[in-house]
C-alpha cells in the first residue's frame, strides 16, 4: 500500500501516456471528436497510526505485509468500529478498503477465539478473492483461525465443518437468504458469537437487489437477537451521492460515514471522445465499437496494459476478436488480449486475473464483471466503449487504471444513445455532479411479503412484533387467510410444507420465469427470461438473441412457461409492439407548475403485445411485421407523470399528429434523463402516454376498438407516465417527482444541443418513429413549460 | 403517508391483483387455480395438494372472502366478471365443505393432557400384546440379545442395555424440505415393556404446545440407551435437534447409540423390491396390510387443518399411521437381526434376499457366513437374471479368500451360464492359469476364445490387449518348451 519507486519501464510509460494523449488531441481526424480532456494531478497519501486498541500481534501481521501505517480513512473507520458504531467507508477503487474490516475482525478474533464474522459480497467471484486475501493474512499470523467461503459451490461434506468452525464465513446475500438463515439452528456458533457483519460493494445494493437485502438483514438481525448477539456492520461503498442514507436504509440503524480518502492518487488524464457524425440528417455517427478499437490500439501498440470495458457480452466478444486479429500475429503473442465476462469459468477467470497482475496479458476486454474489487493489479489505460449508465460505475471503471502510482489515462467513447450523447457533450455535468443516488424500497409489498414468509419460517413471530419498521399483524392476518401462517397463543407460525426462500430470488421482484429451450439439435435449455419480458422477447416468430446467436421462436408455451427456439441465421431482428393502458388509482401528490402539472401516485397498467416488427441489422430498415394474440398483462405500480394541459396543447401551431409526435419525442428524451438521474437500469422504468380527456369520451368502447383507434385520435391533454417497471414499485417515482425540474431542464438541454436536424436516436428518437416535426414540437413544449 | 397505512392499502391492492389474475387465468383456461397464484410470485407455496380433497377448502374460502371484500372497490366490468365467477366458486366450495363435514364427527383424540413446566401437551399410549412376530414376554431377553448383537455387527460397537432402554422413534412433521420451518408435531416412541410392546405418542394440539412436547420428550429420551429409526439419521433426528435449538434446550441424545435401519434394509432388499420405503417393506417383508391408511404426503395438510379447525377426524388416521410405522420398525429390526445374525432359517428367505444378505455380510467382514449364503443361492438355482452376478461376486469372494480352485470353477460356470461374452471371467481365468497355475497352454485357450468372440462381434478396438497377452503367452510357451 506504500509508495513504490518507479521502475525504469514505468518511468518510460509515464512519459508516454501524456505523449499519446497529446497525439490524440493533435491528430487532425480526431480533433473534432475529443470533446474534453481532464487532467488530474497526483495526490499524496495521508497517513495515520494504527489505533491504540489494536493488538500488537495484529499490527505486526500487517507490518509483515509491508503496512507500517494506515491511510487516514482506514484509521478513522477502524476507530469508529472499535467505538461500537456501524460504519460506511466511501473511497475510490484501490484505496485499501478491505483493511477497514480485516483489522477489527482479526483483532477481536485474536482477543477471543469464539468471535465470528460474516462477510457479504455481491458475487461469488469477489467472495473468493477476498477470502484469498484474508486467508493469506491468517497464514502469516500462524494462528488457528478458520476462514471459509460458503456458497452454492461449497461441497456438501465441507459444509458441516464450516458451520461449526468457521471464524469468518464469506458468502453472498443470496446464499445467506436461501442457505444459511433458514437453517440457522445448524449455525448456532455463528449466530451466538457474531460480532461483525461486513457488507462490501454497498453501492450495488440498490433498486430491487437492495430492497431485498434490507429484508434479508432484518431476518439476520432477528436471528441474532434470538441467539443473543448484536453484530456491528462495516460497509464499504464506491462513491455514490447518498452512501450514508443508503446504508441507513439497508441497516435501519445509525451509521457513521467515513469519506475522507487518505490513499494516494496517481496522475491521470480523462478523455471524452464522441465518434464523428457520418450522416447529419439522420444523426448517425461512426460505430463506437470501431472507434474504441482504433483508440485502444494507440495504447496497446505501445505496450501499455489496457482494460477495455464494454456494456454487453456481445460487444466484449467483438472487441476481443478485433484485437486478436490485429495484435496476435505470432505464437509468442498468443493470448496477449483476453476477454472477461460473466459466463467464463472460474478457473479461466483466475488465470486471466493472474496474467494481468503479472503483466503477461497486455489487454483485457471486460464487462462490468471487472468493475468490482477483483484484484487485477495496476493497469495503465482504461477505455470505455459506451457510457456505463452511471457516474459511480464510470469512476469504478476509471479506477482500474493507475491504481497507485505512475501516470494513467482513461477514455470514454460515446455511442449514439441519448444518455451517452448527453454525457459526452456535457463533461461539466459529469465532473460537477455528485454521483447518483442509491434508492431502495424494502417495503415494496411483493418483496416484503416474501421475506415475511421466510422470516416466520425461520422463527415464529410474536404478535405485535415488528419487522424492521413494519408492523406485521395485519400482514400476517393476510397470510393467514392464504393459509401460510397460523396463530397459536400469541405467536404466528409457518404452516406450509414449502421452503419459502426457494421461491424468492433476490435479483428480481417475482421469481416466475420462462425457460428458453433450443431444439436445434437436441433439446437444451439455453437461458431463462423473466415473466414481464417474456411476452416481448420470446413471443412466437420473434428472433431471440443469445450469446451473439440468433434463434427463431417456434412456440411459446404459456402454461409450461417454456419457449421453444431454433438456431437461424437471419439479417433482421424483431421488436414487439405493445399497447398499454394506464389508469390512475390514486394520486399521492400533484403540483401545478408554470404551464404543466407534475404528479406521482399509484397506477394500474394493462399491457398487451399486439404485434411485432422485423428490423434489418445495420440499416435498421423496417422489413416486415406480424400480428400476435397474447394475454393482457396487468400490473399495479407507482408512477411519476407530467400532465400537459389542453390549453397548452392547443397553442401549438401544428397538426394533431405532429403534436402527438412531439409529446412522444419529449417522453423518449425524458425517460433517458430519468434513468441518468435515478441511477437505475434502463429497464427499471417504463414509459406510457395517456390522454386525460379521451377516457370520458371513449368509455363505452371496447378495449380492442380503442387500441385500434388511438392512433388516429387527437390528443387533447396528454399525460407522460414514467413508471416503476415492477409490481408495487421499487421507490423510484417519488424521487423522480422531486427531481422533476432537473429532468425537464436537462431534457431541454439534451434536445437543444443535439446536432441532428429533425430528431435522431440520441434525442427524441429516430425520425421515422415520431414524425418529422417531433424535435421542433418537443422543444416548443419545453419552452412553454420551463 | 404512514407506513402502516400505506401497507394496508397495498395489501388491498394485492388482494385485488390476485383476483385479476385468477380471473384472467380462469377465462383463458391457461393455468389451473393452484398455479394462478404462482405467476404472481406469492401464492405458489400451497403445493401440489390444493386440488385434492379437503386441503383446497381454506384456499377456496379465501377466494370467497377476498371477492366479497374487494368487490366494492373494483371497476364495474371487473365486478361483473367477479360476480359471475363467484357463483361458480361458491358452488364448488359448498360441495367441498359438505364433503369435509360428512367426515367429521365430534370426538376427541383420546390420550391424556400432561402438564409440564412450559405448558400442556397431549400424551397418548397404546399397548400391543400381540405382534406379528408373536411377541411373548419370555422371549424379551432374546430380543435384547438380538438387538445388541445387531448393533455390534452393524456399528462395530459393543452395547449392553435393558430391553426397555431400546426405543423406536418416528416423527410426523409439517414438511419434508428441511429448514427451521418444519415442525415435528407428533413424536412416537416404541419400546418393549414387560406387558407388551408400548407405543407412546407426544403430540402438540397446536403450535404453542411445542415447548411442552419437547420438554417431555427430553425426559423420555433421557431414559433410552439405544435409538432405532428408519431414515432418522438424515431426517427425524436432525429435525428434532433443530426444534430443541429453537427452544434453547440442550439436545438429549448426545450419548445414545443410534441405529438407522434404512441402510441395512436397502442392502438386504433392494435387489428384490427396489422400493425400500418402510411402507413397502412392511407390506412385502412383514406382510402387513394397512386399512384406511393416510398417504404420507397428506399428513402436513391434515395437521394444518386440525390446528386451524380443531376437528380431529383425519388426524386420528395420522396417529394410527405413526403407531403402525413404529410397530413395523420394531418388527423389521427383528427380521434384520434374524437374517444377519443367522437366526433365520434360510428356507424362509427369498433367493434375492439371501444374495443381498451375502453381499452385506461380506461388506461387514463376515466372510464365512457370506460364503455360506452365496453358496446356498447357487444350490437353490439362482434366477437367471441373478445367476451370473452371483457367480461373479462369489468367485470374487473366493479369490479374496484365496480359494482359487473354487473361484476357477465359478468363473468357468459363469462363462457357461451367461448368454453373453464374459470378458472379465475370461480374463480372470487367463490370469489365473498364466500367473498362478503356470499352465500357459490353458491360459492361451481362454485368450483364443476371447479373441474369437470379440472378432465375431466386431469389437476390434478391444482386441489389442488380448493379442498382446497371447503374444506374451506364446513367448513363454516357446521358452518353456526348450
């Protein structure tokens, strides 16, 4: 962790990186494309001593690892923990966060060998990695301290020993939920003596996953209380806007924030690159994948270790192929560039990580699988093919280059989505804005009900007992009606043969899904699709894409939850057309603004997939369509919506169809900005447009008739709904309501500054979809309401 | 908005949602009722039982209740659909209720309510003078000797205890999937007493009697030295241990000897019966025919129904089921003892069982008896499906026992008896004649035989090693003939 002297090779590189950046800037063809270069000067480390209370033996252990002193944030965090406070440490990648928990945990095991610790990591790979590090420390100490990973890969016959003897159990929330808590009677030693719970990568627990985690922690704490322990929590997070708030919501307890980074930071260049426009009218830019390739080669050709991040598995594979074609010309240089993504086998991953640390691998193309804290040593350059979707994860990626010393560079290559275009054209937003908020809604009823089932399975509930902040009696009343629980004396008991944790996946709201079965050669399950997306991605005649291969969907068996597919090679893909109706059930808040009204509340959605389009690759031409008859889907959820009053709409000097196109374009851009500010996944929120006045007029008409006529109808008073795409909502609507002004302002900026003429995928959507006037009308609406 | 209020409202929405889903499901006839809930991610736990018998009743009640509650708040069109649906549902529910009501008659379960420091529970006991094995008190002593010898044989652990200190345990539970949400609502213990075979049952009439049940059980288990179960190692005992932890009680069975009869039973009867569940063994081995027995998979639902309604009719069948399991377990223990200890007359045993016993005894290091049983199988004339296997394994035992001449006879017999080529026997014979008997010419005969057959069958890929062996043998023959 201490400063290293630069080796001659490193010194040479530190010279060459500024030179390459200069080269890029000066190259004629690229001049237009580099929108911004930010230079970060190096920063010295701030050191502090080990806190007094840390056992000398523990200190010596770290001395042996070459750590004489702590960075200031490490010392501060350890002091808070020793003072009995929950703590959340928020510092950049590679600032030595693991020390913040390994020191106090080892310290208390040294003092009392009965002490137990539980480490939670969001992925198995990370757990494995951290286990290794801890294990090496323990080896060095020569003490009989047992550390184990406990997850789905742990052999059955090893589990018993781990349960009884493991001082530190390293696992993931899913395993805690399904494999540990429901079997807590086998873990008595752990629960009776649990002193520390470590939650690393806290920022990953947002949205649905975070909402689940809060409930898993509620269950954990219930059991600890039962066994008479009260563990402290040590959380670590990448930089997000509200770490303390997120930690508070996850733990439902006070948390101390430690965010003054004491680690040194290396000198760094951060370059923003926007591929050149090749068709001004349609707003088409040169392929960002090809641009990423040529920029990365600037660095790779000079022997600089480079990591390239891609946002999908497919792009990862494409880039690996490109680099291999160019760089690996001889046997000696074979395996110089590797891919790294989910789906690779653990052993292969370990080998790549090692190769990177030892410098044997020059370049790696990765998905977000390498964003988290897997140790791959220091790289010199980070290139991002497309914006990751969040400020926080972009910084995580950038942190992969130049972890400690020397000069490093990061390049962001934008694609043509509105999000990327907004960020690339507004670097001041990116650098000025605090990163996104981590939002969760642990009391989403679907999620809550599922975890209450698990909790009462684990331990009966006393009447009047709370679950977190939630009063439970009424909910158990409901579950009793369903036959899941039964009240005896003053306790609720689980009365079902089922094992409820099996039915709950922490990564989604409902665990119902479809399997996709490849029938090409032999029947083989190739993937699963969750219930809501099944109807739009694996309907009959759809082209389903998996691992870069196209499959034609022959049959969707609704009852068996199965889609039968066959490999094909077509030059098109399909996009489902669905018709959505929105009904407002209850408005929680409604606020009139200058010329519009913003609202949030609960809505009822009826969605039906009515057909699909065939779209040609590369040209994106519409080459055909088909009708579909699929059952309607209903959902209750929460939503934000913007009402554009009738008077405002009538003021627009355009024909009705153009007005509608403008509203559509506006909605398209607003959704993009909402994703940006909510730090959620694109699929977490959905869009719907409904007319306030039409309902009254159209009341007697059947749904089918309305679906057909809605295209022709004149919109008088549209509502733009941006809703949580999960049953009961996951808590995104109210924040969106609160940040309405910012969303509208930035939406206007996005559309204004877009260089296209009449709309493009980067602002109001492709011209063909919303009409020629879409961009102009959208801007006029914005001018009126701003 | 206050959280509680909001949750209350959400619950209402949730109810409505279930309605909509049920309705859609019914109309589209896409899913049946029990599955309709699962697509919503919450109702799926009702399990596969919902469509059978009285188990569906509580759920159907829910439907009715939900419907009437929700009606007032639903849009008009949905309310109309619901009304239509309700009539249908109501008819079905009423029929089911009648069915159940017909079964029920008001009477209690018998037994006595016992009070412990932590509350009451129900204790039942029943004596059986006569067992299917003609239990007689004076035979008790030999039972004791048998069981102790059996334990010594199977667990390699000498044991000496009173007959009454041997307990047969079986539990009835609310689930089979493991985890802390499965309760043992009924624990039965069988033991031989001077007056006959006693089955005691510890039963919680509702979930709040579990503490008392465990407290009494702790005391009773403390009096036992040996526990005998069927699959208790993996199921009953861990589940009970977990219940003790949940009540923060110490586990009373740390110093007892435990014999799980499942594995010996499998070894003895798998060949003949395949299904080695206690129920099937009882039928096939003990010849017991149960009347009106309740299928095991219905038991949890019956208990839930009882706990909610207090109506005992179906539960009596569960108590009876448990008693019968325990009696059968005791008898099966005696049967296993008799076979493995050589007390049974061989004539009583099916040939497959005899062979099963032979293999098991070999595994337990009882070679003498193992050989004896296996030979007996041959004398009787093993069924064709078994014969080659018996010969092969017996030959293997003989070879291990260095009885080579017998092994050679058996291998030869194998080749003659089998309809297909016995490569292994052939090879064993070739090895025997080459290395032990040094009769190379004989060895070559078997090798040639194998090569001929393999060539005939077109298995040329397996030929190499045989050709190699023949070359070596011919070399040896050539050398010795000079």
